[in-house]
C-alpha cells in the first residue's frame, strides 16, 4: 500500500498594530507618540486635495515639533493645536527637518564623542553614504558627519534634558587632548565617575545633543547659564462674515464628512451657512486659515446642537 505523506505548512498572518481612530487622535493627542520637526510653513490643507501655500515662511530660529499621525512618500499628516482647536493638517514632507530616530554618534568616539538625539534639528549637506551635519542647542554648536541611512523625519522625543551641575568652556577628546566641543557660552555639564588627576569626565545633555568628554577640574565652574525660549503666533479679522458659537467638543469635519479636528474651548468662529444645519468655519493655524465643517443636529431650529467628537 502506498502511503501519501501530506505536509501541512501553517502560516500566521502578521498582526498589525491598530492605529487610533481620528476621533481618538483629536480627542486625546497623548495617544500619538511620534513627532516631526516642521522647518518651513509651506503647503498645507485638511486634505491633500485642499492643500494651499502659506505665506508665513519659517517657524523662526528653530523647527517646531508636531505630533505625526500619518505619512506618505511625499506628505506628512500632523496634529496642530491653535486658536481653541485641534486640527489634522497635511503638509509636504520637504518642509520637515531631518533628525534621527535613536542617539547617533556624529563626532568623536564612544568614549569621548557627540551624539545627535531624537528630535535634534539637523542641517545636512553633501552627497554619498555619509554626509556633513550641523547641530546646535542653547550651549553648543558643532559640525560632524552622519550616515545618510540614519536620517529620519519620524522620531519619538528624547527623555527630558539633564540639568548641569557645573559649566565649562571646553570639552576635550581626552585629558590634555584636542577640543571636542568649545562653546561661546558656558556649557552646562554633570561630572561622571572615572576622572583622572587634573581632569574630570563630564557629560552635557540637552533635548538635542549628548556630549561626553574631558574638562580640566580647574576650569569647572558652579555658575550655570539660563536660556529662555521664544514663541510666536498671529491673529486675523474678517468683515461681512457670519459667526457661530461652537461648544468645546464640537467636531470638525472635512468636506466629505471625515473627522479632521475638534473645538477645544467654547468660542466664536467666522463661518458660512451652507444650509441644512451645515456650516463651514475658519480655523487659524501657523499655516494660515483653513476651512473645516460643523454640523448642527437641530438643522437651525432653535439652539444649535453641534455634532460632537467628545
């Protein structure tokens, strides 16, 4: 009797991580862990089809971090919170700054070197597999190199910066060695174990850069510098335009009825009545004004009852 041997190969489908719904994202931005650095206010829109140019230029001296909720080859979808609203916006990928997804050595060695941290805004130049990179924080500015394959737009924020206990002007590659980093202002550092006579092993770490190297003990100072951040915004006014009073939690939709945002506080918005209880409203962002839609479930009969996200 001939026996038939049957081999059964079991294949298990890969289980993809479920992405939060847009309703969950706009209600609770904390579910979005990834970030992107926006270096230029270029084209933007609540849908790819409604993207329009911005006339607001760049964010200023430093790129601005936004929650990143979706991406394609050419575009990024971010969550913007401005003017009592959270709004999902599409932007061009070319308007994002390069950073890294994990600490990456750009200068020196593992014993005494400089690492770019996730969220560091990197200025890149050159071609090839390894490119020149410039990075800076409030205390140091330096040039190094990085593998092109290490560059990313998507990142997860680094742990909070470590506050220095001392400051120095120069961090060296080795005791009596050449400078690794020299600052125009005092560089905040902490002293690590492992020093040698006359030299301390020190570490500087901000939200963008980590430096490990050597400082003369005679040059360590207890005086620390304090840097202050800057901010900005804009306002607008419109005449001959209706207004509606939206409640906190009123849902913002795109033209096809998909959720693209939420009103975060009770307030007025410039608006147009489209009939049937549907209104278009203007939402101000750093890219300029963008149009979203709200729905009155009472269809204009009595007090408005706006469709809610929460």
